[in-house]
C-alpha cells in the first residue's frame, strides 16, 4: 500500500517545490522594483 502511495506523493512535492520557486522569484522581482521605486 505504501509503495503505491509514494510516487504520486513525491511527484506532488516536486510540483509544489517548482511552484514555490516560481513564486519566490516573482516576489523577489516585485521587491526589487519596490526598492528601485523608493530610491
């Protein structure tokens, strides 16, 4: 039972990590623009 559950779970984590990275990069870009704007 655990063997059949593991692959989808691992795949979901990988997708989640990729989405987190994309979100983090977008956040950094927004922060950079905010800093440039206030200078």
